C-alpha cells in the first residue's frame, strides 16, 4: 500500500510535564500539517517556536498529548507501530558528534541496518550505496572522529540512508558546520529528493537554506503561522521580521530599494536572481 | 602610538612534533591587536584560527615565537601566564556545554572566585556581568540547566565577562542561535566593549558576522592571508573563494551587477551601502538624461 501523505498531524498539542504543581506550558498548539510523499518541506521558526518538537513527533520520539500524528498512515500513538515508523522516518540532528557510534565509518553506517536484522550481503550493499550518495566512500575505513564536522554529518546522514527510510527529518543539520560543510549537506538533501524521491523535512532558522524547498512552514509560539512556497513566504518581509526571523539579505536589499522608490518584485531567491532584478530595473 | 594590548610575534605551533602525526597549525604569524579594537578572525575549518586564539592567554605554548600581553611575554613566568588568563577571556564554541554549577550565580562567580577576589567584589562582578549579557537578577538563583539555549549561552559568556578581561575572545559566539538571539548577543558584546573599552576578537565562519567588526583577519593554512577593513577584504572575493571562504550575499549581488557592467564600487557588504550605491547610480543616470 502506498500513501500520498507522508506525515499528517491533526490538532497536535504537546507539553512537557513540569514535575511540580506549576501548570505545564504548551509547546505545540493545534498544529495541523500535511506533508506529501516526496515533498521537500522546510520548517522555520525562532528558538523556542516548537519546530524541533514537531520534528520529534514525526518518528514517534515524542508522542502527542492531544490530537494525532500519522506517519505513512500509521498512528504514532500505537506502540506496535513505533518500530515500523522509525524504519520509515529517519532523523538527522544538529550535532554530528552525538550521532556517531562506531570507530570505523562503514561500521557506523551499518549500525542501524544491523539492528534491524538486515542480512549481511544486503547491509554491505546498502552501506556502499549510502556512502556513495553522501560522497564519503573513500573514507569508509577511516575513523569518524578525525573527520571534519561536515564529513561527520555526511556519515550520520549515510547511517540514516542505510535504513532505506521513505522520509528523512533534518533537525538543524548545518547549525554546527562551516560554510563548506553546510553547502555539502544542503547539496545532499537536494540530491536525495531529486534522485530517490525521499520525503525531506528540514528544520532550520536559516531562511537561505529553505530556498530549495517546495514549501515553507513558519512556526511561532507553538503554532503554524505561515505556509507557502519560498517565493511567496520571502516577500512577507515585515511579518517575518515581526516573528524574529531574518529574510535573506537579497530579499531585504530589494525591499529596502523599494522604500527608496524602486518597484521591484521581492521573489528573487538567489544572488543571481536578485542582481538580475536590479539590473533590469535600471535599464 | 599606544602599544598594542596583544601582540603576536612570529608565532609557530606544531602539533605532535617529532611523531608521524606532526602538523604545523600556525606558521610564523604576526598579529597585533590594539586596545578597544573589534576584530574578527575568519578562516575555513583547519586553517589554524582556534590554535591561534588558544595562544592568546597561554592555554597552549608557542613552538616558536612569542605572545605579549600589554608588552609582557605571557609565557615568561607562571605569574605572567596567570595574569594573561584573567586579562584575556576566552569563550569557546558552544560554551553553554561547560556550565556546571547549581545556580547561574555560582557559575558566573567561578572565574572571579579563582582570581582570589573577596566575596563582595565577586558579588559586584557577577551582577555586573549578568547585566552586560541581559540576564535579569531573579534568574541568578535558578539552575543554569533550566534556561533556554540562548540564555545558557549568555550565562557562559557572563562567566568570562565577570573576570573583566581587557581582551574578550569569542569562538563562534552565534553558532546555532536564531537571528533574534544573534542580535541580542552581538549587542551584549558591543555593550561590554563600549562600557569597558575592552578589545573584542570574534572567531567566525560567517562573513555576515565578520562584516559587523572593524577589522577582519583572514587565516589560511596557518598564516595570515589578509588583514584589513571589511570593505578591503570583501573587495577580494576571488582570493576569499580560493581559500574556501565566501563574501556576504550583498557583496555577491553587487559584484554580479559590476560584472554586468554597472558602475558600482567594489567592497560593498551591507544592505545599506548597496541601497545607497544603487540609488546613487539611478539618480546619476536620471540626472544625465534630464540634461540631455
């Protein structure tokens, strides 16, 4: 059975227990999301907006306190489905050092499929393919702790790929990386959905990283406050800034020029498009 | 001319010298930082920038060359190293992972406590440091682990600020923070600089952050490759890219417009500069047409 909807949350509500008599603070309120199979969705929000908490509901790391979450049709509240859900939805976190378990790169990548009881020849095949996808095949016999942050993160992604997930949730995967590592990881994310049709959810507070997404979901104070394609979201400069989010400097420049009498469309996503827009208006 | 607060002379550092893993991390670095300067040190991963700042207060010793704080070789004696440790404050990457005390107050008090100050002095410093980083007094008695990520970062910075360093060095102080959190911390750091006149050194990968400082030092392969104002540095985009670095997005847009034949100045790196230059170009053209 195939599902057109990868992840669907309905009235999702969540809070952490306080441990004393103080009333809990709701981290998520009435979150309704629908992520289609094969879609690339970026979830943006400032610190404390609830974006990582939503992400952790997507493979049953957290369970709803109200409402429901369905992953490829499976209810995350159903304990019997947990293993299946985690097999279908992989997670990549911020800190690569916390995700590496082995002393050899290829053993690290093999860790998850080994735990899933995948036959050895199949593991070999998956590990090789995963390392190739992230461009780390020549490092397969290296030790992970001597790799750069970006390389470690690529190994962590390979470890998730080796489970053959249908969906991967990236929770701020570039926050600790340098610009080179960051662009490597973003390139892999883009390749995953184009080559393999993997559903991708990218949690980030860098607007620049969201430009390649099909759709952006903006969260604030535990709620979804905006939703739409990047070109439509980025033009809402004032609303985004009110939410404590910075628009990319390229959009901000166009917006500032408009205040000085230009009338430029704000939907340029790249530096090239931005330059092109300005150039045309000056001709 | 006033003598620099920190002076690095012909500094070379070799890790694991004499073993097969020998690696020269710094190779003859000369750098001088004046009182009250705000500078950034940029370079890609492995360029040597972290090794460099660990020499600033004697955490590691030079293989060759010397580090002078206020004219004194910091590695000359135990006393001089100790002095450098309190006068040159280092805030490492993700400093919030180093919080360990039961309360925010105790954590901030740890550094000044080690300096042998009496209780009243420490109290003044803790409260001042908390104020600098925008931690309200009522949060001083809570556990640092009950704070948000951004607050923890600020408490960790306060722990170094409480030693009232003359040079405050921060390694990637904004990594992992959202734009609002970044702005708060940048303002806190600037506030400390303005009130105390301390020199600020920020180590960063982000050209957008480097653009907020007065001077940028670019490290590549253990050497200083470029040293100048943001305008100087960002007008050398090709050299930066060859070193695995980027220019700010605004610089890229303006450089592209220049390549398309528009008469705009090089080295533009803020939205404001770009807006002004583009408006000036438009208004100049309009003026030209009117006359014609």
